[in-house]
């Protein structure tokens, strides 16, 4: 056990309520983050004392905004936040953890297997290279990956028509949304909003930016790429 792991506090009572029957797996995940996660440089040792409130619960309450039974892609999943907590709370979802770095995808695969998350798949790659390689999803999630305009460029093209991107943001959510308005419009976004979730679980509440697309995720910019990817996919299947 690392020195940092010894600083992991007991799970708060809210965690039992949020994770329900998967609470033991949530505890195991917290222990893995505090130990292997720190050793491998996936999280900083200073984050260990606040793993539950700032990370696991903050991400788990994202489930309040995700529709039932949909497909989800967690872009830039890192150590599995928010994808792993979301998967623990919502077994009805089919979740892809998308991460470009090998040491992170190795950790994610180990966590998925240890926790028995059969509805979760780990994929190594960059979001901007996944068009045509991943099936379009209903929901894209992300946390602390990039400013909203850049994040949308990566995440929105992975959506199905009328899908949505949910980005966990902080106090600057409204400002980021205003700054990204032009970029979002070009990407086929038709509606945006800021949500606060986690009432009675986290304080302060978790802030989400919801970005909803119309019938052309990615807009004109990605229409040609999408068509080319579809043709390539059909050609491969015919071989």
C-alpha cells in the first residue's frame, strides 16, 4: 500500500445510498485509485483524501441526467472518471471508456475486469480518430478534458442524431458555454443548458453542461468524413 492509500477516508453514508448494491465495488475502485492510481500517476496523491466527495460521488450523480438504456462514450476517460462511477450506478447503460494513453487503458481494463463491469468496454484511441470506428452513441460524457469548444470538436461527432454531450464543469460553465457558442453551432448543436445535479449527495452540486445536437452531429464539417467512414465500413464488410 502506498502512503497516499493510507489517507483514503472511509466511504461517506451518501455513497451507500448512491451506489446501492454496487457499494462494495465502489469501495474497491476507490482503493484502486488511491493505490495503483497514484503509483501509476493517474491521480495526484493530494486527491486521495477527497476521492469520495470530489471524484466518485461528483461523477456518480451524472447518472441523474442520463436517459435509461442508452449507449455512452466517456471521452478522455483517464482513470475512469466519470465512466466507472456511472457504470456502477447504471447497469442499464452500455458504456465505452475512450482513452488514448496505454498506461491508462491498461488500468481501466484491470478495473473493469476486477469490478465485473460486463457492460463496459475500454477502447484506446483519440476521439478525433474514432469517426467510423466506433458506433455513434446516444450520450458522450467528459470531465476535465478540455475547454468546451475543443471538447465539443472531439465529442459531438461521436454522437447519434439527436444525441447529447454531458460535460462535468466547474464554476466557469456558463462562461465556457457563451465562449463556445459559435463553435457549437458549426458542430450542429441545436440546444445547450447548464444543469446542477447531486442534491443531497454532493456540496457544492455537480455542474453539467448539456449540449444537444440535431440530425447532423458535427455539422457540415463532419458530414463528408461521416459519409466516407460509412463507405469504408461497407467496403470492409464486403471483403
